[in-house]
């Protein structure tokens, strides 16, 4: 696999919102929510995710995916067998399954709170938005580039955690 092509694809993912500005309407609330939640949990490090938040995160995954399908169907080149459409349908199914599992507390708390936490859910939505609105090909290069993109995104969020001072409020201890 060509390393240059992989990093070029990572760059395509990073600059996709600039190349396809129509995604800002769905991307902006997602990124604001993600950053504000990162600020919150960076400040209040002792707080845990609750079942209600895990449930809400899973629901948002379903709702964003449905909106992305709306975008796909409204395009002139829509095809039921398009890989993007099939990916979105798969994510709706996974999101609905997670929503049910979280609603009924079926998974162990430790597992449910990891898979339904803000980073996995928001990173899936971020990638889905970029891949749905852009013309980036869905291939093995994009898969590897997406993993690198998510690692870089994770490290960016880690910087947020470092920069936000922790609360010294005694009510949390």
C-alpha cells in the first residue's frame, strides 16, 4: 500500500468540510457537542457516563445516520446498492441495537459505557458525515486513512483534556 496515498487520503478527510461546505450544517452541532462534552469531562474527571447518556448517544447515532440517508437519497446519483448507503443502513442497525441494549441495560455497564461513550459514537458520526458528503472513495486506503484520522482526532481531544483545569469543587470528591 502506498504510504503517500494514505496520508493524502487523511488530508482529504481533514479538508473535506472545506471542500464540501454543505456538511457544516450537520457537522457543526456534532463538533460543538463533542468539544463541549470534552471540556465538561476534562473539568469534572470523576464523573461517569450514565445509562441515560449512553442511551442518548446511541439514539443520536441513529438520528444522524437517518439524516445522512436523507442526504444520500436526495442526491441525483442515489443507488440502493451504493457502498455509502449500505454503510449508513448498517450504522442505523448498529445504533438501534445499541439503543435497545442501553435502554434495557443488557450489556455489562463497563462495556456499554465504552461502546456508547462520546468518542466512539461521535467519531463514527464524524467519519460518516465526511464520507457521505464527500467524494472520497470507500476503499482500503480510506479505511487505513480513517483509522489514522481517528487516532489524530483522539490525540487532539487528549490535548483538550490536558489544557482544561480540573474542578476543585469538593462536592465531586
